């Protein structure tokens, strides 16, 4: 054994540890879920690496997770025979946070315990949750393929430093030993641990084992035997029949794969048969992840092939505008040695992507129809991303159009709650267009002089101010046969909606204004294309419009800002 080395945690880890211990204490049993989840991931990774290198299994191919406790020593140990960690991996993975969205997470912390606890949950607590109940954590690990002498021991009290040392470890894999804090003795019970494991880890596809206990009548207490027994169902959740899965199990499975702390908003679970065969279990999260807008943020779902884990974040299995969806797709057709490059080209993958997009759209349609409140929540978090679908997924454009929600002069609220169908349902007799305005903010849109005539005539206008809106509008030209028309475009034909009296008045006005128009035209000269009398203003004296076939003022400003 070499002497141990002391290293410091990355500053963010220190901060996270401090926060976690203080804000998640009321939820402390989640440490067990996180550690079993990691053990299960480690076994998945080994199984995957062993496809090419079967020797990694070293004659021990029955992957499992074991949970033990020692009431005297006041420790709990979670061990696995998965991929293990080398010394460098232990230092990198257990001393830093290397995740997209980290900066965003720390910038959003408020100091308010409850709000922060929520944020931490969303960010993912992971391994560091050990320190909620432990004042010392010892990890012993050996990477698959390395010699027994090349084990690593990592130890920390979670205060700011950790030590690593090379140790002898007879078997492959990782064991995490928690030295419990004063007062957390409730976990030193086979009954309590089983209860927590069943609640949080029943969906884990590997056996989670504990030592069998028996009643010792001499000692008059439960004593542990040498025999191991499996305490969870130990079958991949998505392969079970829907009727045999409880909501709670679906929810826990989501937390495991999404590294999220909150329950999902909705899910869809299907076995698809026919030309291509796969099972999908897809979830819509409640909240947008911190990295939703990062170019290198996590996207996609976990890919399994015939129940063997292949990769995380297989972004090819869903269109980009559904990048917030988490879940598992288990294909019966793809080869086990499938790579990201192959995924890009595979016809099977194309079929899966199309099928999955349809399923998610159905799920969202169902929410929109039957659970308006939840759909509103969804839209607030992910609406801007869904709008991208109008351009990205032409085959489903109509379905996506129905899912869109907007702010509108009808509600006079910045909340995006009006669907195109709602709008069409409220259209006036003789109105054949859907009117909208785009601007840099909701209030700029809502207060635009362009709207005066529409308000006066009682015509609804959709108020658009998301960055993606202009882009969306370049793909979305109509809805149910009704054209989408910008109120900022010239020559807007509202005549259909004017009554006889108004029409007469308008042409008289135009006549009497002629001299003024000519003077204005002269004064403005080259700076405008044309000056004309309009009926579209009510209180404001003038407004600038663009021709029907030109870029809208807002888009022009955006392009100019982008240097184009
Ligand atoms: P996450 O699971 O979201 O990646 P964690 O904080 O739970 O984050 O774990 C951090 C990293 O530590 C993991 O990604 C993995 O590389 C490593 N790790 C944790 N537990 C184990 C384990 N039992 N076996 C192998 N590696 C592990
Ligand atoms: Mg984890």
C-alpha cells in the first residue's frame, strides 16, 4: 500500500455538500436510492464494455448490488460488482461536478432553504447525498480489468478534502461505506433498509440483495445469516406489464434514469411490434433542466438493446424539439455493438424516432385535452422548445400547431394560454385570418399602436415575444385553412370587416388627407417607400408598417443585431 494523498474538493462540491446536508435532511433516506442507482449504472456499464471484452467479467458475471449494515460499527455498505473506478476516475468523479448546467445551478441558488432544496433536487444529488447521513464515507473500488493490487480507497468527511490511496481489493467493483452520523441509527435495521429499498429501488433491473435474517430464540432477536436474499423485483421495469407497475414505481424509475428529484409530469409506456420492434418508456419532466438551452446539454434517452444497456443520452432517438423527454428505449432490432455513428444512419433508428415523436405528441395532446392545468405547467417550462418543432418536424406540423399556446389580446395576460383552435373559435363573421404581432417583449407587443384598430373592432391578436416565434412563423403559415397574418404588415385588408358607414367615412377621409399625405411624402423622401392613409389607427396619429412580403420590423431588428 502506498501512502494516502489528500486532495481538495472542487469549490462547487464544497458548496453543494454544505447545501445538501442542510436542506435535504428531512428527506435523508434518498441517499440509499442514489447509491443503489449508481451501483446499478456501474453494472450496466460493465455489461456494455463486456460485449467486446468478455474477459472483464472475470468469471463473475452475475451482476448484483448488496446492502449490508453493521449495528456495532454503525455503518451501512452498498457494494456492487460493476465496472468499478480506477484511482483517477475516483478523483475525477468523486471530487468534482462535471455536468452541464452546473454554472446555471449555482447562479440560481437563493439562500432560501426550501427553494434551494428544490433546485438541488432538480440538479441531481447523486453520490454526495451520502453525506446527509454520514460524517465519513469510505469508497473502495477496483476497475474491471485491473489487478487486485490496483484498488483505490477514497475517503472523506465531506468537509472540503478527501484522501485517496492505492489498496488491495480482491474483487472487482465498488463498495461505499457510510459511517452514520449521531442520531441516524434508524437505518441500522434490516427492516428499515428493506422498506426504503422496496420503495426506491424496486424498479432496478438487477438483484438488490441483503443478508437473510432469522429469529434467534436464545438471543430473542433477529440475527443475520450468511445467506443473501433479493429484496427487489429485479426485472427491468419497462419489460413488465403496465398493469403490474404502480405509479410510484414509474415515478421512482424516472428519478433513477433522469437523475431528477421531482416526480415526472406524465409518461407513456408502449411495446411496439411490426416492422421494427422496441419498447419505449418516455417521461415528460415537471421542470426544465438547467441545461435545456446549452448546446452541449444532456438530451435524449437511454438506449438498451434486448435489455442490455448501450448508452445514455442517445439523442438520435427523438427529434431535437423533444429534447426534454427522458426515458428508455429498448430495441430488439439494433446490434449490440451499435455506435452513435451507426445510430445516425440506421433505418431502425429513424422508425424509432418517428414512433417516439408520435407517442410523445399523443401524450401531450392527452394532457392538453384532459389536464389543462398540467398542460399549462408543461407549456410554461417547455413551450419554447416545442415551437421549434414547427420547423423541425414538418410531418407533424399540424399536430404541433394544435399544441401551441400564445398570449393574446383576448386574455390580456402574458401567460401563454390561447390555442390556435381557441382563436379560430372566436373569429368574427367575415374574418378569415389569424392576426398576430411579434415584438421583443410581451408589453411591447401588447402596447403596440398597431393593435388599436383590432381592439376597436374586437378582433383578437396573438401577442408573440419569444425568440423562437419569428422562426416558427416562417414555417407556420396557416392553421385549419386560416392564414396567419402579421398586424405589422401594410395593406392589411380589414375592409371585409368594416360596415358600409365606416367604408364611406374612410374614403372621404382619404380624399381630404391627400394634401397632407403629399407633404409628408416629400418631407420623408427616400426614408419611406410610401405614405398612406390608414383606418388601422385609433388613438395614435401614425405608425410604421412593412410591405406584406417583407421582413417584419422585429425580425429585421433581430437579424441586424445578429450582424446580418
Ligand atoms: P451521476 O450518477 O448522476 O453521474 P453521481 O454523483 O451519482 O452522479 O455519481 C458521480 C459519478 O461517480 C458517476 O457518474 C460515476 O462515474 C461514479 N460512480 C459513483 N458510484 C459509482 C459506482 N458504484 N461504481 C462506479 N462508479 C461510480
Ligand atoms: Mg448517480
